[in-house]
């Protein structure tokens, strides 16, 4: 009887060890997640999927630039994340204050802005071709 209990405990321990190893490997492969604000700055340049001439560049926490015409005009903005909202104040021809809901999918590199009417706008990291265009300014 003691032998059967010992074997059962050994098997349970072995299964637990294997499961722990699997979870450890999965966690190591996922890589570290960073805060949303840091991620926006790390990626830097975000290009709107349905309007590629619109590029938001998050240069540092709280600051950035915006273009809507492939860098013919760049506008400075300040930004803040508050809960599930991103607030952006843009120095346009006049000051624009916008607030959007947002989601960031770090594994797929997607920034989604959600307007008040629930319309979703997707941004992806700007392409290297666009980076070359932007460096001319």
C-alpha cells in the first residue's frame, strides 16, 4: 500500500514539474510586456491603416508630432494616458483637444483608437519607406 502511495505522489510531482516547466518556457517566449506609454514611444511612428499619410510620432512620454500630409506639415502635440483613454492636445492652426478610447496589442503591433461614436481607427508602426521620407524635413 505504501508503495502505491509513493508511486502516486511521485507521478503527481512529476506532472506538476512538467506543467511548471511548460509555463516557464511559455512565459520566457512571450517576452516582457512594457507599459502602454513606453510602448508608444518605443515604436515611435504610428501610421494610420486607412490613411497612410497620417502619422503620429510619439517622441517621448507626453510629447509627439503629427502629420496628415506626409510631412508637408508637422504639428506638435502633448499626450497622456488616463485609464483606457488617450488625451491629445495638438498645436494645429488652433489648439485641438481630442480624447479617444484606446487599445494596444503589443504582440501584433496595433494601436486602436476608439472615437465617441465607437468607430475604430487602427494604426501600425510606420514603414521604413515613410521613415526615409520623414527624415528630409
